[in-house]
C-alpha cells in the first residue's frame, strides 16, 4: 500500500457524531436484529447525520468481503454461510424504523455460485411484503458480470439499481483489483437495457490521483452506459493500510463537477466532499418520481 498519508484533512471534512434519539433508535433496531450496516462497517463519515434522520444502509451477505479493495474498510475474509433469516430481519428493521426509503448493499461474495444475488433479491421481496410503502435501492457488486445474477436482482424490482465505478479507468487496478472498468460499465448498461423502468445509479470518488480529463471521460462513459443518477464524493483513507489521499478537493470543485454532470445528462447528482453512494438516496430517487 501507499506510504503514510501526509495530506492534512481540511476543516470541511471534520464532522461530529450526532447522538440523537433517532440515532439511538436506529442503533438499537440494527443490533436487535443482528444486522450489519455499511455505515459502521465502512466507517462512513455521515453515520451520525443519516442515523439521526432515521435512515441506514443495510449490508447483507455477512460482514466479510471476499475482495480486498484499496479504499474500503470492510473486513476482507472468507464468507460465512448465508443466514436464511437475514432478508426477513432486514425487512422487519425497515418496518420498525418506518423508513420511506431503504438502501440495501452487500459485500462481494465471489465464493457463492450466484455471488449473493439470490439473497439480495430475497431481501427486496421481503421489504416489499412487510413494508410495501418503502422505496428500495440496491447497491450491488459486479457479480463478475454474470447476467443471470443481475436478472435475479432486477426481477425483484428495486426502485433504483446502484453499482459504483469508484474511480477512473487508469486507477482501477489499485482501487478495485478484483473488478474491471469495462465490466462495471457493461453491467450498468445491461441493467438499463433489461429494465429501463429501473433507474441505474453509480458513483466515483475524488482524491486518488485522478486527472480532470479522466474524470470527464468517466462521467461520459457512465452516461453512455445509461446511468441516470450519480454521486461524487471525497475519498477518505480509513487507515494507514489503505490507499493514501492524494488531495482533498474543495467544496467548490464538487459543485462544479455536479453542474458538469447535469450538463452531460444525468437526471440528478449528489456531489460534495462528504457524499457517499447512499447519501440522500431518497432525494435522488424522489427526483425521478
């Protein structure tokens, strides 16, 4: 990995955890159902804000990912057996929290024949059954490009299908060594073709050494692949074992990229230093209503 990061974190990235009653309700509900959230597992800087709004991103398939990405704080390891009760537990938590919109993501499970797509589809269906008024966004791995797994998720009819490209083509090997730029774009394009009624979404990070021309090329590739919703956020180094931050882009730069993305045809964009893939997901999805 890169040498220890010497770039000082600017003031606009220093956030304070908000311990509100709503935060405690989400924490207690998640713990009571023995669930995982990407909020904790990936050390999201928006944990306090989102949980205080009564929202959370549920992470299914266990708490260990079979891939080792250079930016991600989710533990890498051998996947455990899937819990058949997990879809129902997630749906019960969504219902108890009274969520109008839920985001469900999953660790990569390359050890499973279907990559965990069946568990994702079952979770969406359980939410539909127990909390029929709740919107659902799924944030999926690439399933190694298998269309059968993609179809399984699409057939559960989520409201939004998200798959993150994460970074520009040149940096993919360092950032996502087990993934491929072209494979992710092809997955998003195929999803848009198979179910044009389900908007596709993706996201990238700034601060990994990408160049301006590369960012623009990436945004154009995503639009050409039919992606309608976009997130752009700042990469934050989880530990000294992860990739170093090359630079911290100022808020004005994120604003400018957000405007450029809209000019390219994205229907809505969340762009800012603290934006993550599920940040204000309900607002982006609601824009399409």
